[in-house]
C-alpha cells in the first residue's frame, strides 16, 4: 500500500519544510445517603445535558464527581448492610438450626431484634431499588429495579406480618442477602463507569484554561476559555494549546493535532486555514478568529461521543432488562396464581397459601442476573480501557468476535508517527554516511519540523552551525566546520537547475519516502530518504491476527 508523503521538503503545495523564517524566529522562546439513585436509573445511566464545551473542566468534574459519589454511596450501603446481615443470619431460625446454634442465640424478643435489623437493611440498603422501582413505574418501563423491589417488599411486608402475629415463616435472611448481592452488583457496575469516565477527564485536559484575547485596542487580555465567543480573536504563542476552533488570520506555524485527530505529523497552518481547539502550536505565533465555541467545538463533540460510548448498552444488557420485565410479570402472576390455587383449589388456609405465594415471588428474583451483568460490563470496560479501546457501541463490541477483517490506519497506528532516516544515497566519496548525517543534523537542529527532527534524531554526534539561515519554503543553510552546507528539497534543485540522474531517488519516492538533499560547498553530496518508523509491535499484532484467520488491510 503506497503512502504518499510527497513532502518535497518544502513545496507550499505539499509539506513546506522550513517554511517559517528561521532568521526571524526567536529560538530562545523554544523552551451519601439520601442520594436519589433512582433518578439516575442505573439501568440507563441518563446523564445527558452536560455542556462540556461551555463549562470546560468544571462541568466535567461535576460529571466525574457525580459518578464518584454514586460509587461511594453504593459502597457504603453495601458494607453497612453486609455487617447488619451477619446477625440477621445468626438470628434466623433456619440458619441457626443449620449451624446448630439455635439454643445459643435464642433469647426473649429475638424476632423483634431480627425485625429491627431487617428493617434497617430494607430501608437503608434497599433504598436505591425502591426509588428505582418508583422511577421505572413512572416511565411505564419496569425493569431490574422493579423486579428486585417486588421481591424485597414482598419478603419484608410478609415477614413483618409474621412477626406481629400472622402464622408463617419469616424471610428476613433472604431479604438481607438479596439486598447485599444487588448492592454489590451495582457498586461494581458504577466503579467501571467511573473508571471509563476518566477518558472524559483526560480529554477535557486538552483544552487550556485561559486564552490571550486580542482586544479592540490591539492589546491582549487573558480570559477563561468559557468567555470566548464566535468572532473573538486570540493570540496563540509558540508551544501553547489552541483555546478554541477557529481560522488563522495572521501568522504561520506548525500545529500538532495528533491528540485530537490521530494524525501524527504536525500540519503547517497559515492565514485562512482552520485550526482545532486543543491542538498544540509549534514554533510560530498565530492570530486566530474563533469560529466555533462551546458545544459546537470539535473537542466538545468528541467528549460527547465518549460520553455516549460510556452510556451505550449492549444487546446482552438490553436482553437482561427485557428479561427483568418479563420476570417481574411472571413473579406477580405466579405469586397470585399460587395464592389462588392453594386457597381455592387445594382448600388451604390464608396463612399457608400466602407463605407459598411469597416464597414463589422471592425466588423469582434472579440474584445471578443482577450480579452477572454488572460484572460483564465492569470487566469488559476495564480491559478495553486498559488497552486503549473506546467502545462506542456495545452491541458492535459484542459482535467483534465475528470479525474477519481489520482496516488499519498507517500513520501513528502501525507506525510511530515519527520520521526516521531509512536510506542515505552518497553521490560523492568525500564523507561516510555517519558524517553526512552529523553535518545535515547541524543545520536541521534549529528546526521544529518533523523531517528535521528525524534527521537530528538519527545523527550520532551533530556538529554545531554558524550563520544559520532559512531558505523560505525550500530548506535551510549554514556554516558547518567552515563549509557552506544546505539541506534542501527537490524544489530547490529544480529552481537552481541542478539535476541528479539517479534512478534510486525515484524508487524511494515511489515507496512513499520523503527525500531531501545535502549540498556541501555547492556540491550535492547525498540524498537522505526518510519515512515513518514502523512500530516494533506491529509485526507481532499482524501475525497474531493472521493466525486467527483475520485479514489485515491498511489505508
């Protein structure tokens, strides 16, 4: 697959290397209890409405703090309920009899103590589920919360009636363990959601806090980026982050947009060209007119995409919610049917029939379903996040096991996004390859261009340069060890009528490599070819995919 850098080491129509004027550039500058969980509907996690663009870090931190509060609340409810459950288990006749401690824990008023402890678990630990049922029923969409609430309400009311005189058996330990397991499941799920939300936090950090706004009188004032509006003009100094999407109206510079677009190579920006907020300015100063602000900006839309990805539900989760609806209907129907059959068909008394109806309704609540789904979400989210995957659609993520082809973007994915010297073609015998690189690096050491950085990084001991001067749009020159040295693009050779008849140059260009020329004392000594460096792990990844029968393609 041919990847056309077509850098030409400087053409304005291509990659204008050294396009900025080095002679004018100043190199010195380059240096909860009561929290209403139901309103958040954990089966849906509706958190829409966050305006990340207008409110920046504050809005995101509110989003993150919300998840942190929910995790802390579920954790607290779980541990407190679990501690109360221990004496409930020991005081319950069935468990005490099974353990052989029935006599040891028996005392007057035992069932009333049991009732008080179970009430604490029901009202405190069961609070999120009771509110969840209310919320789901208000939307006419009963789901997991309703199913859990039906089971614990039925168990609690019936058991309380037994305590105060109704003939039957108590279900307090079943109630407590059900609440504990469901709290644990929701705690795990919310931890995974909060962990994934750190992606939002990292994206929000891409934006600077302040911007240098150019006032009407030409002066600049530092203002929060939330105060920027469309039409404002801002100054971006070398090395700073762009505070908003806009259009360059003055200045030229290389801009690194890799964290936003994935394109690893800095892009030359000049008057009339668009820029993206959050990108990093290079070696020049830019004056930018804001064209998009707030939620319309590129970064705000990206953050919104991540937020939607976090809240997306898989087919398995949707299936669990639908199953919860049907199980709720089945529980209520089976409970009522059991009661009627024992009362009118089997001719049993009310206490006998009621006990069996409650038993059916409690058993119908699936403990495993309430814990298994959150665990799947937590593990898949954690593994994906650890490996740098953003799950935009969980249904698609589940179907990924069936993929038979993967399309890779070359730059920055299979490659490092950094230029490295791949070939050196010597036209004379005056210098060896290492010395040629050291001489070229001496001149390129004053440039921030990725091609220049690649040459400097490849040189073992770059020499020093004197009388450095940029050749606008074509390269740079200077004195190295008393010799006139130029590092230039093919365009410079064409303009000066210098011809190099070497077929190898055409071969290198056809391979997608960028070629620059080294001229020493007006003699073309060498051609230096550069290309994006392939990642070491790329070969391993492609090999493993092939073994799995997955076809790999490259853009």
